[in-house]
């Protein structure tokens, strides 16, 4: 009560500010004027008024016009005290100017530039808005007459600007009045070191925190604690042993908190405050909870005097407030930096020196909220699960390296004695070539196309299922530890500003046609143009992606022909590698550029649809962005895996596109090597450039530009930052834009790790190395470079889990087709068991090559230099299963082709069904909820029932004692003397 009375007395006086404005007084402060000993903290209450500050105290002289004029400024006192009684300077912590009340939330807004001494506007009261506006414009027009040479257009622009600024100020005043009515305490600071920005600091007193915590049904720890057991004694011993072995990997947080003890949590209730430990009220609600409570009040508070109701989202969207954010706990670096959760997170989480340690997920959740905590917990589980996948992938790659010299098909290709002459790779410009020149490509292909890749594909399909199951169990454990087991998604989600604005427009249009009492809302008919636009634009963007991929195909065809015609030996020495690498780099650059464009287009399309709530907006945006980015990233890879080399034709009857462009063929060893190169460059390039370089480089560039704009060097900027208060430092930080970009990076990476892993076994290793850096990079960004986000509750990762599950299912089918159609695994198997004379792979290369008579070339397609090899070629070979020219059906598909095609389709069906069956069995075998967590949740319910039964029993005993006492001390009748009841009681006692 002492703190609340003190707050009522000290709350900065909004009404006095307005009354002073009416009287045309000079700029005012949030503190009462007087001697330094009498100054009180600057707060605003409806019952108080601002007192005008004398001119001599404000030092109003001629220079005032040229200085940054700011109103309602908090004047720091020489000695301030924190809540614990220790000395607290205003700039060192997130406190009001009295150093006692904590700043739970900050709203920032623009202040009019002091180009002239402006009329102080009056507050909402006796005069209407239009009257005040007219008087404002008339005063400004009279001032404009004093300026002899002023452009009328510029004057009109200034008047319109003043009009909008006044309108914003009136809305702010009304909104702040409504905030005061909710019980919040406010303090303005318009004399900040950030030019043109004012701050409204918000503090929630104890009674408001209790009221809102009860309204939001926040679970808070009670006094009751109980032991948490991890299962049977054997399991407990194993867990303790593993914990001791991995002790160096655990971050040094929560050292004083025993892991085996948990507080029983219950939704907060003011009637049951005795259940909770309220010995330290300042720490009962932590800073994350306080800011989320204030944010709920802000979302619920409305401005109703405008044309339509406006909440905090509408006020931010209309520029009434420029930003809204909770404050970080304190500084990270510096001599005066006090211990706080932010500093601890920086030391034990956001530093690259602790990359080998586990993440302090509990502390992340405590500081940033459950939604951010779940993201980093999921990222940690995903990174841990990549370790066995990376190890197996490296083993598969090493197996390919060890067996490359024993691979009979590549040995046959590299044997010069075979002297196999191949048909030209392009028309006219290309000539005949020897198969031995493809020796290097054949040996490299074996590294990724060997029997071990089939095993690795099955392993990765099961790995994806195990990862999903492991995450579900980890998520349930976190829900239990974080007291989210009873949390539901049915909590009220407030409408978005754009939706409210559209509803207001519809209400105005249908003012006379809609019956009174009917609630106006946007229907599917209202959104139909937006839906049609979305469908058309999505189809157009996907078509653009296909067209660009087709353009890269034409680039490969043309550059290959150009290099063959080149007279430089260096250009003709390694044409295939040059074409593959440059085409992959071009694809990477296009993917990165289109990713940024598609993100903007997806947000624009989602905004057109005007979703009602933030959750609906986020889900629609995620779906559109995922579709566009997935198609953008995987279209070149899908083309190489399944289409290149399939739509070619044969010598003498090739397939042409765009006139004379002949479709490109795969190398003799197959397209798997080119697929591997494309996947490797895309994955590494996206991770290095888009995920890491952009996240590091762009903030550095923005900081450099901001430093140049302010004309301060690094030392001056550092000195200035030391003098800034907490809310000013956080305002300089970047805004938090959500977790969708972070999730999207990892989902696309998960697709590259699982979808085409048969062609690139090293993908899990590169993903693991990237994620180790990504975790610390994101941590540093959250702790140092971004404003603190609103602590949002969530019990799962939402739509991202469905996307992961869908990708893991599609990965089984994709890998089955990659093994059967892209690699040579099935043709080798069929040859070995059906066509090989001795049951070995000898003769496999010759079996895969068909014959072509060079006299059957179409006119104009035969080589310009037929004697390039030094001898006349009559028969050349090409990779396909077709009849020879001397058969009765020349160049028709042979029976070997149909046998291999049947084997490929059979493998796809068998592989898909077997792996799906194994995945479903693993899914069924592993329960979603760990057994020990299930037991603990049951135990928690029993303890809660016992607690309430004991409380009810205590109430009944207390009520019975009170009833008995009332009977003994009941009022005496008129004809009874006072001593008589006592005598009866004594005699009754003696009788007993």
C-alpha cells in the first residue's frame, strides 16, 4: 500500500500539462517545479495536473528556438533509489526517474520538429477537435504572414503536416487517458538524446499485475514443491551418470536450483494469494511476465473518439506511435554492467566460445518467452540429431572413396584399350570423342553412386521419423517443465489493424442497409478479389521460376556449343566441369534474388487477404512463402534429377526446343554427379551467403551507415551510448520481425538434407556445421542486435511441424525415384543377375551403349570435323537401350529397356512401402509422451487435489471454530445478567 500511495502522489500530471497548454505556457516537465528537495518522480494520473515551469528554470531564451524543444520531460534527480533500497542511477536500469518503479513497456513516438515555437494544443475537453484545428490553422496562417517570401505550396504542406501531427497527439492523449483508467502508471520523456523521438514509459503496479494475471489465467508457482523422479531406479542412475559425464557441456546457469525439485503451479487468483510465495513481490512476476501483462492491457485498450475504434496495433500502423517494445534487463558489456539474465545469456549462449555447450533453453524461455524458447529447443534437437546422420554420411562417402579403384564399370571406362568412340554431344560444332576422356567423371560419380547410398537413403528416411518422434517427446517434456500442459490455443486473439480498418469502411458503406445490432465482418465475398489475385500471382511466380530454370538450360546448351567451337585449348580442356559449375552458380544467384522478391510478394498477397488475427496472418504468410521458396530452391534440382537426359531423343532424331537448341544429355556415368554439384553449391551458397553473410553483413552495414549519417566515429558513438538510458539504447536496436524467417531457413535445409540425400551423402555434415554457427549467430542477434520480443506463449511449433512431417514423407518417395531412375543402381543390378555371362559387372559399360550409323545423321547435324580423332568414324556409340542399325527394327527401344524400366518401378514401390512401414512401426513403437512425464503429470494432479482438499478442510475447521466461538460469545438477552453465561460455562466445564 505504501508503494501505491506513493505512486498516486507522484504520478506525472497529464491534466496539468493540458491546462498549461490551454493557457499557452512554455514547455512543461513531468515533474512538479520547486526546489530540488521537493521534486517528485514524473508520473501521470488523472487526478493530478502539470504545473507550468517558470521560464528561468527552463532557461528559455533566444537559443530555445534553435534547440530541440521537447515537452513533458523527465528530469533525473541527483540521487535515486532502486526497489531494494540500493542506489540506482536512471540510465543504468529500466526504471522510472524515481529509480523505484520498473519500466515494463515503452511506446515511442515522433515529436514535431522545432522549426518555430508552435501553439500548445489543448486536450480533449470543452472545445471540439474541429474548433481546435481551425484555431491552430488560423494562428499558423497569421505567423505565415510575417514571412515575406514563403512558397504557398510549402506553407500548405506544413499546415497539412501540422494537422496530422495534432491528430496523432490527440489520439495519443486519449489512449494514455484510457491507460491510466486501467491502473497503469505512465511517465513521459521527450528530452531524449535521440532527436525527434519521445518515449512513454509504462509501469504496472502490483494490483494491476494481480488483476491481469488472474484474467489471463497465468500459471504461477505455489509454495508447494515436490520431488521429480525420472523413472525407475536404473533409469535414474543412468541419467545421473550421463549428466556427470556431460557436465562440461552444460551451461553455467541455474546453479543454485536443484533439478529434482519442482514447484506446483496453479493459475493465479487474488482470492488464493496465500497459496503463492509473495515474500518478494518485485520478483514474483519476472520482467517477461510483466511486459506480456502490459501488452495485453495495451491490446485491450481502445481509442473510441476517432471515426473508428483503434487499439495499439492500429495506432502503430497509423504512425501515432512509431514503436512499442519491452526493455532488455540491462547492459552486456562495460564495467558498470550488473549481473542480469541478458548478460548471462550472452556469456553462456550467445558467444562463439561456448559453441560446444548445450543451450540454456530454460533461461531462453524465461527471458524471451515460450515461443522463442521452443524454436531454439527445436533447433538444438535438430542439430543434435544431425550428428549421427553426418557420421553415417561421411562413412558412406569414405566407402565410395575406398572402393573407387575396385569399381569395374569405372575401370572399363578408364581403360584405353576399349577405344570406344562416342557420338557428338551437340550438333555440327561438336565432334566424336573417346569414352576414356570421361574417366574422371566416372570415378567421381562412384563416390556418390554406390550400393551404400541405398542403405543411406533408408537410414535417412528412418532418421527423419526418429527426429520427429524425438522432438515430440522433447516438446512434451518442455510443456511439463514450463507448465504448459493445460495451456490451450483458445485464448482470445485480437483483431489486426488492417482488418478493423476494412470493417470500418464496410460499416460506413452499409450504414443504412445493415440492421442495428448486426456485427459487420469481412466475408469470403469481400475477400474474393484478393483470393483470385493470390492464385494468379502464385501461378505467375511459379511460372517465372520454371522460365528461369529453362533459361539456364538454354545457357548450358549454348555455352557448351560455344566452348566446343572455341580455338583456345584451355576453354576446350574441361568443358563439362565449366558448364556444370557456372550453371550451378547462376542458379544459386537467381535463387537468392528470387527468395527476397518472393518474400515481399507473399507478404503483399497475405496483406491483400486481410486476415482477421495475427495467427491467421502468420499461417497464411508461412504457407505462401514456403510454396514459393520451395519451388524456387528445388526446381533446378528436380530438373537435373528426373528430367535431364530423359527428353533427349537419339542421334539422327534429337529433340529440339526454341528452334535449334538440342536438349542436353547426361554424362555416361549418369546425371547424379551433376545433381550432386548443383545440390552442393545451392546448399553451401544459401547457408554461407543468405543465412550467415546476410545476417552478419547487413546489420554491420546498417550500423556503418547510421554512424556515417550521425557523423560520429566509433569512440564518440561508444561515449554517447554510455550516456543513453535503457529505453533509448533499446530504441536503436532493430525491431523483432518474428521467427518465420529463422524457421524457413531450417525447413528448406531439412528438405535438402532429406529429399535428395541419395545423391549427396555429405549434406547432413554441411547442415550440422552450418547449424552450429547458426545457433550462436541467432543467439547473438536476439541478445545484442534486436529489441526484446513480446513473450508469447506456445505449446508447440505450430504449422512448421506439419511441414516437417510432410517433407519427411515426400523424402521417401523422392529418394526412391532418385535411386531407381537417376542413379545406375538398378541397371547394374539387372545386368549382374540377368545379362552378365559370369555374374559380375564385366561388360556392363558395353551393355549400356547402343550403336549408331553416322550415315543416318540428319542433314546439317553431322560434325564439322569428322576426322577430329584421326580416323574415319562409321559407327559411334550413345548411352541408351535401343536396337542396332542392322536389326529389323533399327533404333527402337530394346527389350532390355523395358526390363530395366519394370525393375525400376518395382523398386520404387517396394522401397516406398517398406520404408513407410518401418517408419510407421517406429512411430507406433515410440510413445509421444515419455512415461516419466506422464507419471509426473498424474502426480501433479493428485498433489493439486490434495492441496485444495487440505485448504477446504482448513476452511471448514476455521468456520466451525468461529461458529462455536460465536455461540459462546453470542449477545445476551435483556433479562440475563453478564456473569450468568460464564458461570454456566464454568459449571459445564466442571461437569465434564
